[in-house]
C-alpha cells in the first residue's frame, strides 16, 4: 500500500518537531509517542517524534519507513495508518550551505523525488505576542546556548525573524513547490480554530477532539520556561 506523505520543513526554533508529532496524531497517521528533550540544567527544551525522522544521509526514504528496522520508541501505534508526516535529518529545511532562509534546490529535489509529498508544510511564527511570539524566540535562544554553545543577540534576531525572515518565507513560499503551505505554529499551540482548520484541510483529516489536551504540554513549557530569556 502506498503511503500518503506530508513533509514538514522547518528551521531550528520554529517548533517543527512538535508540528510533525501533532500531525501524526490524526486518525490516519501513525500516532507516534513523543519524548521530551532537556537542557543540561534539566529544563524542558524540545520534544522528539523519532518515528517520523528520516536521515537522508544514511538511508533511502523507503528504508526509513521499514517497521521491522525501527526501535521500540520509533514504532507507530496505529498499525492501520495510511498517511505519514516526515521530519528530515540533519538539514530540517533543505537550506543551502547552512544559510538561514536559503533553499538547496538539489537537495530539495532529491528529497521530494523520494517522499513524493502530498503537501509540504512550513511552520512560521506570528508577529503577535498573543501567539507565543516571544516564548518561541526565547526557546530558540536557549536551544542555541544548549546545542551550539553560543550566545546570540536577542534583539538582532528578533528583528531579523519578524521583519525579514518570516515575511520573506511567506512571500516566497512557491519556491518550495506548488503544494507548499505555511502554518502559524503559535496559533496551533494556542488552539486558534481557524489555523487548526487550515491544517486539517491540508492533511485532509477530521479535527482531533482532544487538541487542547495534546497542546497543553508544549504550551505549558513555553509559558513557564520561556516567557523571558532562559539562562
């Protein structure tokens, strides 16, 4: 049976792994478990959805979907799934030479030729404090400190994200393909009905009745740990 695939492309800090996991909770998707990831200080930083991962540098896409080769924490809970949401490793968004906001067209073609995605979904962050704007930026700063061991200028990145990066991404979405869409991840986490309806239409699924319950963990993490810059 051919699987209907939905490819989630994102840059670090945009809560793309959460979006992959959430999409995969719908009726016809694998319904993978998730695992929390922590900073060295023991603060929740991110979550994993390991069954959705595809490391394109080490295996073909078809090989990555072979259940018999998956570890226990990667196994789908829904054995009747007909759809899958995919997360790429190591280059989550097919950017060129590590430059944020660029596209490696050769890599993107290689990926899409194998995945044949029904849709390509890119999470974006709203320029609106009601939708976790500052919390998501602060978590990304914490991510950089934890994973890259670097300090970044919050004001510089705040300006770049909201004045250059996200507007450019939304205005040039077609560069990713005719089937590319943006989803405001802050609105999804805050349960904004119109944005969640848009997501359900993209993946052609009925809305989850327990959406609020599923988004509570990440919403709580962001509000409790990343309301301000986390040291």
